[in-house]
C-alpha cells in the first residue's frame, strides 16, 4: 500500500474533471491507503468551512482510502491564523477517515487563483506562520514568478514550455523561501513539491543541516522528458513545473536512486481533453491510476523495494506525522511491462 501526498481531485464546480469519490475509487484500485488533496480548487480551500466541505464529499464516498487535504495559504493575516488553527484541529488522529496534512503555498502561479507571488508578501506569510508558532508542514509549489517567461511558449511546439518555466525559476524560488524561513526563525517543516531539477534536490540536502525540509518528486519528472512533448499530441504532457531535458531527467533519476529525494507523489491533475488540447492548454497530468505501473518501472530501473517503501510510505508517515497505527500492508510491487504513459488509453 502507498501514500500519495499530492493529488488534485477537483469536484464541486469542476466535476467535469473528476470527483473526490471517483478519485478515491481509482486510488483504492491503485493500492493507495492515504491520499492528500490540494487546495487550488475553483473555490480555494483556505478556510475551516471549505475544509469541512471537502471532508463531507470524502466521507460520502465511503471509501477505504483515508482522505487528507491541505489548507491553502494566502497573505491575509486572519486567513493564516485560521489555517493554523484548522491544521491543529484536524491533524492526523488514529482512526480518523479525514485529516488536514498541512498548509500549501503556491509561490508562483500554477492552475487556479491561489498564489503568493510577491517576495514581500511571501516573507510576510512565512513570518506570520513563525509568529503563530506553526510547526506543521508548509508545502510549496516553487516557481519564482519574475523568472517565468510565458511569451516563449508556443502551443505548436509544446516542448517550449520548458523555456517558459525554466529550471532557475524553481531554484531561485526555493532559495527565496528558505531565506525567509531562516530570517523569521520558522520552525515548521518546508516540503518542496514536485522537484524537477537535480539542483533543487542538492539544495534541499544542503538545507537539511539548518532546518526541517524535505522534497517530493513526481513520476512524470522521473520517467518523461521534453522528447515526449515533441510527439503528435505532446501538449498533453504540459505540466507545472515543466518536463525537463533528457539530461536533466537522467540526473534527477540518479538522485532518486541515491535516495536523495524524500517522497514520491503522483501530482495527479486531471483536466478535460478540450482544456488540454486547446486554449488555455491547462497544465496537469492524471497519474493516480498509474501507480502500480510507475512503481514497477522504477523497480525495473534499479529502485529497490526498500527505497520505494521508504519514499511511498515510511517518509510520508514521518513528514505528515501519520501515526504508528498505520502499517504498510503491501507486498512486493509487480514489474510493469509497459512504458509509463498516463494517456495510453487515448492512443
């Protein structure tokens, strides 16, 4: 069994993309025991009331999969205060079917309207969390807004998304937030979502000597690169942060095999085909259904059972304070015979 700490299950105004009930059914079929949903929904999950809305939908699904969610971060002091209280109220408890895993910040714009892009407001948000004594997880989408170059994207050449959202945007965003955290004596845990470049992994390793920080990688950044975006429907593989060059992907995969990355998470992000193939060419790849395949492929590529167990269960339990009542009931992962392709069913 696995823990997937990065899912976008949509629902509510976005039922045409997916519902929480459907996501949980697929998660169970894929061998997942816990999922953690993201807050950048059509109406962002930034209040206690919105968290309860999501819990209600999850409980109505009556799933065996435990449902966690993040609460989103804004630069409003009262919202930050409510987010901290909500995290404390709904922290993981043995036997609970729902919980709040932490706070999620979008340090650069991704999909939806939930983001804090100004360095001044970023520093304010982090220092406010520090002043409130928050010691939980502060997960982040790290892309520095001022370094994004959307004018370089050409939908007819989808691989140009790598130029529009370059590696340095991720790297410099990470450096900024770590600096703000250190200056404010933030005592929570920084969690870097979907690293796409080995330099980010190296920075996280270095920062671990000074603070509580971890990083996550998604299967598409390990197994796919810009070459797949040059195929006939390469626009389907547009994601934030972008898929990288084959050379960068290989270096990231080497870091993964060394155990330098803390967690593996799907970053499951479904959209309608119309939204993917035509303007606005939304970013996101649906991955939850592919868990067994990409775990098998990683095994085939040299990732041992102990490493995969550590990244898909043991480390998530530590990072998100998921108690000792959880046991990894999974056996050895089957080896997939297929190339990882979340869109294979469409071809």
